[in-house]
C-alpha cells in the first residue's frame, strides 16, 4: 500500500479476490462494449454490466472504510465503467478528475501494460503509478489524473465511484 498526504493514492493488489472471476468479467466487458455500440465514440469508456458489480463495489467500500475517515454514501446508484484500449486504438489522454461524480474514486486494473499506468497531479506536484494486474487504486475524486494508454497492447481498467455526504479532503484527512 502507498499513501502520502501529498500523494493521496492507496494501492492494493486484489489478485486473490479476482483471479477466478477475471475471465467472466472480461467476457461481460466485451458484451457491454458491443451493446454500447461504437465505443470509440465514447472515448473507449463505457458502462459495464456484470454479476460482479456488487462484489467489486463491496471490495472497494470495505477497503475504503478500513483506510479512510468515516463517510456516508450519498448516492447508491453504483455503476462500473470500463476503460478499454488495445491494438490499433488511440484513446486521447486528457487530464481529468471525478469531482462532479465522486468523493472517493477507484480504478481496478484487470490487464496492464508495462509503462502504461496512470499519472496524478495535485497542485504543482505530479507523479506516476505503475499498476499491475489486479491492482486497486483508491484516491479522492478531486485528484487530477491521466491514464497512459497503449495503442499496441490491450489495457483494461474499471472505474468505481462513491458520492458521499462528506468532502473529499475530510474523508482522506487532507
């Protein structure tokens, strides 16, 4: 696990919890992508529907409750989004945050590509995190980040968000 008040990102590996579910989740991702139509029009980002949605959120919420200050979930509309890129794809990388949609944000990496992780920026400081397969990152919704995609290899990550009654900075003790 990593965490620093100047770099508020927690990192865990969930291989034990997800390795036997990954194949089925990836199938559900491909089905959801097909149902979403032309996924290139949505920036390689689309909502997925899998029987594991609740399970994924349960893992995320349990880790968050152990690590962070007390929080109450404001919105129970818990969606799972996939960011999928692969051979021949170019997903324009842009700095963004999830301020409008979450106080606690997470990314679960199902398939990673070496040197294609995620960059973070807070104030004038920026840093890079190199996730491995099955890594879970938890960070505040306000934190600017930039996925580093690959145009030659498949990279699959899942985004889960919690909108809370409390402020991000209070939840993360910043």
